[in-house]
């Protein structure tokens, strides 16, 4: 299967950034996109809402269902899944993209920030997978994708932001564990992470450590995710994948067009040596 026409993707945090890029790439195939995100009102500090995302997705050739969803709330997630099934008849692909970030040490991390990261990143991803599972079991080629890094236990990835690292590695462990648990059902569960920093709204949380000209565009993650979703689920699961490596497997040799400023030095993302 080389395209996603008629397939339904449930994407958390799809109102902007990588989530929206993944949605628009699938929309070009004629996919159905459930936009499960919190942003329903325009915010001058954050671009995009579920409704502006829906317009972009439909302009790209897909069908969109914008739903205001807080992935921390079980009732909201279950209601969104029910609406997705009512509108599109099922769910084939789940993208656990929604994520919270706070890069600080223990004295600079209020517990409300700790709780937010663990509730959104770990619990939210687990909850959404659980809620979508009955529908994924019915799909002909079901995929779950966690936007999470490979597990790297080097101390440098903990010493400056232990709480954030714990939450992202929690997503990674969920991907690894659920891949083993759901293998009998033929459901692929993988993690995808960018080799370099991606130019999204999250850059503002990096405290000036990364400038847009040293980043790549979200489209590199979208193209990598698309390749993953078009692979047979029973043949690609339980892997920690990097966008560059995925695209090389897909036969892409030149990645220069993904750079915000081609020719500039690219910054490696967190958690990668």
C-alpha cells in the first residue's frame, strides 16, 4: 500500500507543527484526518487552531474532523474516538504527537509543569492508544506512531531537564511495550524522532538554544511518517526510527530541501549522540 486514500488518521496536537504537517501529507493522498487538539481559539503566541488546520487539510485534498480534545481527559478522548467512528467509520492510524515541554532542573520545575508533561506525554499517549484500540483492531493495516526518542540513558540527557526526559522516555517505553503487547493483533507501534531540531512553536521553549535557520521543516517528519504508515504493519513494529534513516530507506537521497536555510549548520535534536 503506497498511499493513504480513504484511511482515517487520529492525530493529537494536529493544529500546528509536526502534527499538522503529518496531517497535510496524508491529506494529499485523500485521507481522513481527525484533528484532536486543544486550540479552538486563535492565540497570538501560538499559530493555528483545529479549524484553521481543518481548512489546510481539506485544501490539501483530505477530509477533516476538528475536535477540541484535551488528551489528559479520558471522557474527551473517548468522545472524540466515537465522533471519529461516526464520521469516518473507523480509525486506521493513531499519531500520538501532542506533547508538553519544560526544559529545567528540579528547582526550576514547578510540580504543575511536571504533572502537565507526564499527563500529556505519557498518560495521554497511553490513553489515546487504549481508546483507539478497538478500531485499530478492525483496520487492514493499523499503525500507532509515538513522537518519541530512542532510549538513551547517557546522563547528559537527564542532568538539565530530568522531568522532561522522563516524560519523553515514558512515551518511548510505551511504544516499545505496546509493540510487543499488540503484535498478536497485527498492530504496528513505532516511535519516530527527528535527527535535527525542527522549526516549530516549541523552539520558543528552548530558550534561544536553536534558531530557525539551523533547523529543518516539519515536512521531513511528515514524509517519514507517511512512509511508515504505508508499510505492512506486521513487518514494521517496535522500532525507534529517525526521520533521516526512514527517508533513506524510502529511497530519498537529497534532504537539503527540508532545511529552513539550506547550507546552514543543522543542530542535532535532544537525546541523540
